């Protein structure tokens, strides 16, 4: 099996979400403006993927987490990079779309704000979710010297433990009581911390913009 085939075969939920997003983009049932159309397709892909991956994470046992993490290849880093770039691009699209919403009528503006709000919330949730998979991969592929050290002795970790670490960085832009013990994990945590800081600032600014727009409409 080639590297490309392994990349897609190991990520069925991503493929399902991608197909769903492409179908929504091609159908264009509501004849939206180009940016709205792209955001709707992105939201469809993103929310389907999030629901599927959260369902998998919620019921996965520690043994399943380890098996999936050990199976992940270097393509996981490429996927993390691609999704992060797409998430940042979606925020840029939201800014452009909100600037155009000021001249719309009440109903059209409400549709605009609903779409941008769904994009904003989903994208914020997507980033730490994807980093969770990367941290699980680091932990289980690090061999004798673990990349992340949890407080318990010989812990059996499920995805909830890695979600806790990743979402702590997303919320506070800093690490929790989990010790980062490898160079690659430190670099990833640093990248997520910086991304989370600017992302949280962008979300706060967009929330203020949306609230001001709704109150002024």
C-alpha cells in the first residue's frame, strides 16, 4: 500500500467529512454568495468530521487509542498543518463576510451571522481536537522515554486525557499538569499555544463585532 493510500485509509472520518463538504459545495441549494458558499461547505465538512471523531474518541479504550496512535504515519503532521491553515483561512473569510454584512437587511444579516458563528465555534473546537490526535501519536510512538508525562504512575490513557491536555492549551495558551518531555512535543505545544492565543483574540473580536451588528440592526 502506498503512502497516499495509507494516509486516506487511516482517516475514514476525514474522508466522509470531506465528501460531505464537497457535495454541499457542488449542490449550492441556497445560491449563496461565493464566500458564504465556501463557508457552508467548510462547516459541513468540519462538523461532520468533528461529530464522527468525537464519537470515536468518547468510546475508545486505552488499547484502541494506542493502536490508532501507533498506526499513524508522518502524514498526520501534514494533515495537522493542512487543517490548521484551512482553519486560519476560514477566520479570514469570516472577517471579510462580516464586513459585507453591514449593508444587508435584517434577515440576510441574521443568516450571515449564523453562518459565521457556526464557522467560528466549529473551527475553535477543531484545532485542539486535531492536536489531540497528534499528542496521542507522540505519546505512543515515543518508545521508552515518553513525550508526555502524566501525574499518575503507569497510566492507561484514553482520548479524554489527551483532550484535557490539548484543550487546556486552547483555553489558557499554556500547558497543564502534564509534563512535556520531548522536543517534537514541545514544538507542537508551542505552535498550538501561539495559534490559540491569536485564535482566541480573533474569536473575541468577532463576537464583539457580531453583537454590535445585531444590536445595531
